[in-house]
């Protein structure tokens, strides 16, 4: 799919009136998408809001509704989005937004009277209020509630002036929601080596909210029983934040990032079946922060019987050789464990047998690697942080272990705020290669 071509087609709508309303077709879509963002909707719903009326222009031969756009534009739009390669969650919502209007015309008192004159007129072309049979079928459909939300944004997106992101904001988001989000060459690299670097998965504008959410997590106080903060000693400071875990349920931006359709679809493509989130963490590696010893993840992820995982690293700050970016061993794809020390880090002989590549990253880049890829990172010798999200996924058929993982980790290797004074913890598989302190920091 050509994202550039789609965006150009949308841009051309800036001078095309929107079926009897005081805004252009482009402005209507941008306002609807902006309202979805403000409502905290998932990305697939944001894109459905942006694209819900593509059926009005995607087929020049479509029958018209007396100057009010194309007949069956909901169906035409859904078919077009499928044809150009967007994920089916988006096209399904686009295909349902007229049914939502017909449903509300029956079930909501005064709804039709509040519609704009143009919208009331098109309702007749669209089949009018639903029959009882159609009402039952629509209400039972999987996207019923989301279609109603989309309809509300559609109807509100008709202001002559509104604060909303511009069209370019959606370029990276559209690319993430393609049915084939990576190229054949990238997939081949993954198959051969077990890791992949995707540049610009999130745009600079999108990273503003992700960085803000990270800042919020970093500043949050330690609270027993909630997010889990771990510390290291660096530059003589016994309270240097090293990482935070178990925060998905406390930060909505990360909830979408970790379990939204786009990233789950990408991980599922790499795993070869549906992916399920196993655990999440942010490594902060603040100035002076220590490095992470060379290791494979596989021996640390076996507590619940799974054998295979894929980890997604999102670069929040720029990752460079100076601030301790991720390093990956150059080797053909592995499917077994290498020679290890007692603490499950790689032996000196194993480390010496590889050439190590620095995976330097820009904010918004992804690096994905499976659980047998050897990796490490050096200390941060710079004056800037190198914060990175690491989210690990297993095959959904293996089970959902996230809650059990954090319950067990909290028991065996609790965050500092939950530790007993003077106790030293045997972290085992919960702290492989990490500089996190094994004792309670003062």
C-alpha cells in the first residue's frame, strides 16, 4: 500500500465541500479523527474516523445522492480500504458508520431532528431508520459500540474551525495499520537473524505523548502493590532509577502502545500466530547508569512453561554508543541456549565468539528480537538518558501469564519500596544481566 498516495488523495479534498456542510471533506475527516484522539480511542478507531467517508470519492462511477455524495459510501469505503491493504478492524468500522446512524434514528428520541439538513436527506437514501430485524443484528455485531462512538465523532466534526492534528500526523499510524506493515526484505532479515530494526515506527509528533507518559512514570512515587520501581547504584548515588515494570494498567498511552491492534499485529506476524503480552518494562539508563551483561532472554522466561518469546524495544530517547545503546550479536538465527555462567549471563567464551553490532536508534524506532538473540548494552557515559521500553510477548496459545509473572516477581524479587530492611534477594531468572541492586537501597 502507498501511504503517500493515500495521503495525497486526502489532501486533494481540502477544496472539496463536504455534502452540504460548512467544512471541506478533508477538514471533516481531520476533525473526526481529532475528536477520537481526544476521547482516548484506539488507533484503529482514530484511523476509521479519519477515513470514514472515503467512499464519497474512491469510486468515480458510484451513484450519487443529489449532490450529497456517493450512495453506499459506507460499503464502498470499506471495500476500498480492504483493497489498499489496511487492517480489517478499520474497514469494518468504516462500513458500519451508516448503520449506526440508522440505528440511532430508531432508538434515540429526537435524534433525527438534531441531524443537519444534509444528513437527514441522506438518511432516506441510506434506507431510513432500521427495521426491528436489522436493529437486532446490528446490536449483536462485534463492533456495535465502537460504531456508535464513530458516529458521534462524525456528527460533531463539522465546525468551521477546530483544533486538530494535521494530515501528516497520521502517516506513521497508517503505515503501522497496514496488513503487511513490514517489507519482504525486513521479514527475510527477521527469519534469517531473529531480530529487526524498524525506523520511524512512531513519528516525532506521536513521540510527544509517549515521552510525556514516560516522564510521568519516571516521576511517580514508589507505591507498594502498584508499579514496580527498581534502582541501581551509579556515580555514588544509591537511589538511581534503573527500571519500572508493571505499569500498563496505570498509563493509558502505554496501554494502547502495548496492546493496541497495530503492535499486536506486528508481533503476531513475527511470532507466526496471535501474540499475547507477557511483561513490560522501561529501562531508564540515566547518565552514569550501568550496562547490561550479555545474555539471551530465553532462560529467564521459562517460569510458566513457554519456550519462545519476542521482545519489542521502543526507543524513547536517542540510543547511541555514548549512552549505552542496545548491542546485538551477529549470528544466524539461534534456537538453543549458548554457554552460560551460573547467573545465566553468557560466558566469556560465548561473548568472544561474536561480533557485536550497535543498534543506534532514534526516538520512535523499534528493535525486535526473539528470546535466543544474544544482546547486551554498555554503561551510559553521556550526559543524557537512554530510556527504552522493552515489551515481551509469547504465543497466545501458550496462555496469558502477565498477571502471574508480576505476582511471582513481586514475591521473589520485590521493588525497593516493598523490601525488608537488611534483606538480600536471590533474584534468579528475574534479574538476568541487570544492574538492579539485590539489596534494599537506603
